[in-house]
């Protein structure tokens, strides 16, 4: 089993996307369920409560 460091993987993925000219628009969250919106808000609140920025930018 290979261990993957997420930060390294994300950087490599960004480089590949840039090389290919792939730009993905941000998800506007228009079709998100109320449950998913609540979950994203709770995750955001927990990160901020411990003094960290959320690991993602969500629109909820």
C-alpha cells in the first residue's frame, strides 16, 4: 500500500491541471441538500473554533 501525502498530491494535481489548461468553475452549491449545507457549516464552525481556516471554500 502506498502512502499519499495529500498536500503533495494536491500540488501535483494543480500542476497537471495547469499544464492541460483545465479550469473547473467553483461549485455554486445551488443543488446542495439542506443536510449537506448543515454538514458543511458544522465543519466550517469546528475549524474556526480551533483557530484554523476551513480546508475548503464552500458555498452554503
